[in-house]
């Protein structure tokens, strides 16, 4: 079991990532004001001191603690750290992403330091965005005649705290979710004080607005995280750390993309150039969070061994290398085993290395300096023959890809992105008629039926016929032919645009309805009761009934597919299994 302390934006993210496992966990908040939907989680409310937390962990066999509480919940952080140490339970601190500290801001170590700094700078009218619980801490400023206005939530409990601390109503400003502009309150402030609450806490927006109004900004530095914690600052890092510390919680483990591998290798190669050789390096992902990736070193290069998690990826375990050379400009080159683009339809012109846009951006964002970076994959030439690359006109190696930087096991997103690439290339090459098929066998049959079409016109949809049609419509393809076998066809006929077994199963009652519509005999209908697979009907039904049944099935398929492809010609062809 996992026990999560939340009540924050990070708490919601933690819920979303833990729900992916399908296993139970506990989610604890101090109060009950945060509304969350838990399918597998068990909600707890009320603060726990160290004694209570220790007892709960022992009673409920807690094996992992996740502190996703507010950065300034120091008592919570220390309590979790102490209990984790005493019970020898691993603990994760789900931190926020923090921008670099701006030297134009006056940074304060704590509230006592903040009081001295505000006094020293002669502030007369101060806007405090530090929360209702800090009114008491900043009360000495009011006692010294400084006008302090506090922005608080419009709650009865918050108002009570404000009044108990002597704050007059005309110095209480309510937080308005529809209007965050500081001018909204009609008061001219000399300065603003806020907490270093990270990007998800709106820190940067507050600072930017204050600067626009000519206000001096004071910021309370976030507390130091106890060293017992494994620190993450995003959803991907959280899942990967849970996978590491509690391997059995997720049935399937995530991995990292070739783009993340190339980025980590580039960071390590730069550090090697500077005489450093760490075992792992930080990598900033496209969503802004940072994960750490294990790296290795060769002669003037660094490399990463591809971790694909439990995704059936042919690049699993391969070596992805990077070399870094000093230069007066930034450039990314493709070395051995990285394919070369030879057709139009990609983000980069023919002749460019097959390193996608997001991985290129990741490498730049993580280096931020002018270097020539060369990515190579020693096994890439051989592996490329087992990918879509030759059909896409990417020759001589594999592609360096990835959108999020993380591989979700058996990723639907990854497969749909492959469909998108194939359609983009076919469109760029002037193909006006595309044939969508479910796999190699159906492709071979359909190629024989359409010998005039080039190979790039045949695109596998797998189970995602609905998504493939939407993508084809977006690219304004004039003519689409869908090839489908009976097993998937009976699911599609019922309206299941994702025909994977986890999403749809064979519905015998619906099959019988279509058989009646086709005029099949009662004897044939009874055969359905013992049906294991829809394709068995091909051998069980008389030929005349089978033809009529298939015609009805395809009509139903067309009825569900046509709305997704309204602007072009759509054909659906039956492919015998």
C-alpha cells in the first residue's frame, strides 16, 4: 500500500498517476475541501502527528509514503521524514517546478527576515499573497504602522482567522479565480510579498504582475526538503520513482524515448568534455519536469542504454550515443545508425537526420549553449529494417523520436503518432488514395487488390480505425479504403472504433441481430451460441448466408465510419482471414 499526502495540485497529479496502476492506495488531506475523484484510492481526512502516522503505517502495511503537500507544509514534511526513517519506509517528495531565482526579487529566509527586509526598504503599503495562515506571522508589520492587505479565499474559516488576528474588513481582499489582476482591488501597493510556491502555485504570474505595476517583490524562500526523500517534480518522475521503489504496484513499467536517451547522452557528453563523469544526469522533459537518467562513457562520447520499460519496443537495450564539440553555433547531426529523411512530409527537409522536432528541442533546452551534437546508434542500420522507416523514406537507420520523453507501456499515443507520420508522408508524396489495414496479412491481400498504389499508400491502423480516419480527414485525403477482417468488423459494426480486446469483445447477441438482418436461418443463429471467434463463421455459414451477413456487417461499419470522414470517398472492403 501507498499513502499519499495531498490537498494540492501535485496531489491531484499523484492521484492521476497512481490510478493508472489499478491498485488501491490511501490519499490523505488535512481537510475535506479538496474535491477529488478516486476509483482505486481510499480517502482519509484529518492531520496526523508522528505517533498517529507511525501507527497507521504499521496497521495498514504501508510500504511507500508520498508527500505531495504544499511546499511550506514544513511540519508535514518533517513528520513524514521522521516516520519514514523510523520504519525504514521509502518516501517520495513530489516537489513543484521552480523558476530560477530572480535577482530583482528580495529573497527572505523566513518571515522574521521578511519583516526586517520590508522595514529596511521603507514599504508603506504591502500586499501579502502568503495566505491567511501567515497573517499572525506578519502581524508585527501592522503593529509598526505598515498598511498590510491580505488576499485570502472567500471562506468562513479564512475570514475567522483574519478577524481573530485583527485584520479589518477593508484590508481583506478575496481571491477571484476569474480576475487575478492586482489592479482589480483598486489599491496602489508599494510592494508585494509572496511565497516561493513554484510554477503550479502561480509564483511567476504573481511576480510578473507586481513588476508591471512597479511594485517591489519580496519572496519567502521555500523550506529545505529533508534528505530522506527521493525528490521528483512531475508526473513522469513520480511514476518512475514508484516503479523503482515499489516495483509491483504498476503491472507494467514505463520507459524513456530515444529522444530522452539522446538528450541524456548529450548532457553526459558535455559534462565529460568538462572533465565530469556522473553516473546519472538530469534531463528536463518537454513538460518542464526533470528526471534522472543513467549514463555511461566511452572514448570521447557518452551513451545511454535504452530503457523501454515493459513496452515491446525493438530499441530496448540498444546503445544511443552522443558526442559534443565546441562551436560558435548550435547544430545537431546524425551519426552512424541514425536515419536520413529522403521524402517530404516531415518537420525537416530531405537530407536532414531523422531526429524529430521534440528531441531536438530537448537537447537544446538541456544544453543551452553553442555546441555541435552528433547522435549515433551503433545498431541502428540493422534495426531500421524492422521499423516503419524504409516505407517512410527514412534510410540508413532509426529515428530519434518522442513527444513526452516517456514511453507508456503499450502506448496508444505512440501507435497513433506512427499512423499520423505515415499519412503525412503519403500526403506529401501526392497519394490521393490510402488503404488502411489492420496488419501484415491484410496488407498483403489489399496490395494485390490495388496494385496501382505505392507502398506508402498502405497504412496500418492496428485497432485504431477511428483515429486513423480522423487523421486522414484532417489531412484532407480524398479517398480512403478500409480493409477489415471479420473479427474486428463485428466490433466496428457495433460502434467500437477502438477494436482492441480491452475495449471491446465479441457480442454474440449483436452478431445474431446482424444475422437476422441478413436473412440467416435459425440453425445458423444457433451456431453462434458456441462461437469462440467471429472468423469461425466463415467456415460455419453457407456461402449465400455468409455473403449476405458480411454485406450487413460492412454496412454497419460504414455507418459508424462515414461521420469521421465526411469530406472524402470512403470504401470498406472485407478481408478474409
